[in-house]
C-alpha cells in the first residue's frame, strides 16, 4: 500500500508497518534499502500440500544470513549463511564456532524485534543494533 500512496495523492498512516518500494524501484542498488526483513508462516485452514503441511515459523532474512524459529514443541531452529551454503542445505543452528554463536544471538534478537514491532517502530529496526 505504501508504494501506491507514494505515487498518488493519498498519504500513508503513520502506523503503517511496511515500506514503500518506490525508492528501490528508482535506485535498485540503493544501500538505504532494508537490511533485514521478517518472514512468517501462519496456519491457513484447509490449505495443504498433499500430506505435507508447512510448519508455523518466523524468520529474519538478511543479504547472506537467514535465521528461522519454528513454533513447535521441540523449539526447532535453522541458521544459514548463503555465502557458504547458497542452497541452504546445511543448517548452522548448532555450530559451536564463536562467530556463528554470536551471529545466531544477534539474528534471534532481530527476529524478536521484527516479530513484535508495530507501526513506525518496524522501520526503525532496519538500523537497530542488537545488544
């Protein structure tokens, strides 16, 4: 919706969660575009893929890193680095490498922030530094 309001006479509400695509369309190489974004899957009744159903999850995606938290009884997690594993074949969620542990902690913080944000606070998370 924000992309349409940016091109027309309407104005977006200050409570809008999203971002306009207009700056990205104007300059696809812009470094000011989002650095991370939220991906979620929630249940949709009667929508299945045969006997396989997509599990509930939330993920944060960056240029090269993806952190996934499933909403299951096991607390399943996945963590991928596209620079070393572009097809996401080997999850690094249980790596003991100190850099990977740190990356996972930061990604989990970003995911929590993005999952819980609302209105204009969602956009500030683009530049939020996890602690």
